[in-house]
C-alpha cells in the first residue's frame, strides 16, 4: 500500500474530525437583547417612576414621555420617535442616556445608568430594537377594564 493511500485512508479523517469537533464546541452566539427581557426591566427600575402614562398628565414631570409600555417608547414625545431601529447614533434615547451634562442627565437628580446598561440600549437599538414577546407586557388595559 502506498503512503499516499495510507494518508488518505487514515490521516485525512483525523484532520477533519478535530475541525468538526472544534466547530461543534464553539461557544453559542450571545442572544440579542430584547425589549421585554432586557430593556423594559431597566426602564421600569430607572425611568418609569417619572415617565409613565399616568405622569403624562403632568408634563413638568414626564416631559410628555411614557416609557411604561413599548407603544409609549416607540411613540416618543412631541411627534419624534425616541429611537431609530438599527441606528443608535441617530436615536435621541441613546443620546440622552449617554449625556454627561447635568441639565440633560437622566434620570434627573439621580445617578446616570452604568455604562454597561447604556451599552445594552445601544446594542438593542443597533440590532433593530427587537421586542421579544409583547404578549408578556402588562399594558394596564386589563386592570382598567375591571375597575369601575
């Protein structure tokens, strides 16, 4: 038997197998952030106390902005959307979150969000602002329908 036949019969599969094993052991890609899973909890923790549907009645507090639902976030304020899907650089939400001027800093009177959280907003917007399962969002409609 020739050496080349031996290499083909025994050596080549040995070279291919480790490659296919390495490919199957590659770490999974990180999931893209979604509104429901990643963004809404941050908004609820840091923003919704002032920026909610109820506070819209007091524009001095809310700035005319409700962030307690995806619809409110998407609607923005004064007819201007808060984010441009796929483009954080053009999104007022991202610009406001990364602002350092005391007059623009959000949340007002509180510490700025940590850089990791601001980068999460950036990644979310740049990835097209995926919503996740919006059926999990409590919009308050059920409660309002039940209460007289």
